[in-house]
C-alpha cells in the first residue's frame, strides 16, 4: 500500500469523524425552540459548554450559568462576563455567562453600580450598547484590558462556547443575532447585534479585530455617567474607518429610573412606534432539562448531556474520534510493509 493511499484513507477517516460538527455561527434557533445546550460536542480540546441556553425563573440568580444573552433596549440588555472571579477575559472567554440589566431572562443580574454609563443605539444595520462599568462587580479582574466574545473562535465553537444572542428591537418579536461581538475590559464594554436580514451582518460585526476594542469596532458617543437611547447612522465596517457615526432622537434617563428594584421607566427604542411587540413568553424547560438546570445553576459545571430531542447540532463523539485515530494507525502500519 502506497503512502498516498494511506494518506487518503486517513483523510477519509478524519472527515467522517468530523462530519457532524456544526460551527456556532451556523446554528440558528427560533425563540420558542432554544435547546437546553447549544453546543453538544464532547471530547474536544476546550471541553464542554459550561452553561445552558434554555433559561427561566428556575435558573435566574447569582449562580446562573445561562448562556443566552439579550439586547433589547437601553434598560434591557446583557453582557458576557465570568461566572467566577479571579481569571482574566483571555483565560475564561469560552466560559463567559450572561449578566443582564433586568430580571426575567434566567440570568445573573448586574449589581447596583456595575453599569456607570451607556448609550443604546439602533441603526439601519444593527443595535448596540456601548458604555462604562465597574468591571469588578461582574467578576472581572481589576485592570484587565479584557477581550472579545463572538460566535466564532479559533475552533468555531464561539466565545463563550454555545453563547447565543437574541433581540426584539428589530421586529418586536425575538430574533437571533447570529453575528455579534462583545468587547469587555478596562471598565468599558460594547455589544453589537447585527441584523441578519440586511446583508452585511458579518461585516459590521467583524470578529478579527479582537485586540482593537470598542473605539475601533463600535465607535459611539457614549459618556460615563450618561444613560441615553438613540437612533443612529451605521458606522463604517470595522477596519474601514473609526469615525463616530451621527446619532439622533436621543432620550436621556437617570440610571435609578431604568435599573434596579426601584426602576419605574421603560426606555423607548427609537422607532419603536412602528413596531408591534410580541408578548411571547420565554420558553420553559422540559422536565428533564429543568432538573439539569437546577444542578448547573448551583455553580457546578456539569457535563451531563441533554436528550437528543432537546438539543440542536450534531455531536462529535469521543468514540468517533477514537475510531478515526485507530483507522489512521492501522493504515499507517502498511507503510512499513
């Protein structure tokens, strides 16, 4: 048997082993069909998804490991941040979980004083929040310059692994934003969700400028101490210029009016008068996933896989990889003959 034939068999074995892998960017869900875990791949280099995606009142609280984030408005958005203190963004980006400004999403809630200024902007191509924070209040290391979370990553599993993002700011009903980027660090943040119907979602939500930060990837008029909701022009694609796009129709709010237990105001989305908002409730977990959620929410990083009926995306099993490796070894032996 020739070496070229051995190489061919080896390639076939690897392709078969990896044939079921689906990149996070290609995993698309409707609001009422979110699986318990988006990432069901096991035995890979970065390990299993640490959290879950089907989140509700049973998972909400300070130990939540929910990895479904929301960006709806100035007063209702989430950011990716560590589940535990002590590690930098670069060390734990694959395990980030959702921290949100409002209860009701099954996540952790920003503590008082965590968000110190933010501008929400709705443009023709995306919605974004850019602002300032006390990052130590959401388990980030003091002084950490941070990094980027997006649905790509070197292994295409995303950062965080299995992290998905939804918004109702475009249509009034929850729509998945397959392309997003979130920069966290140096007490600043930005999260942009790019409209999948507009044709340039991947361009506006570039994921290759991960060391450039918010000023480069999401230029804005955000100011520390100011909380405002605006309409805006779309920026130039990241990498094509950093001019701050014009904003208009801005409404300013006191932070105490829109965040915390004493909040009394809902921040309007510019142009929302043309949107009919759905009252569709957050999907409730099945009995099996509810039990799994309770275990995960306690802070443990359970790798128990949900049933096939409650998940989406094929699994690259340890068995498949082992078989592939075995076949490669067998074929390679023939080169010695």
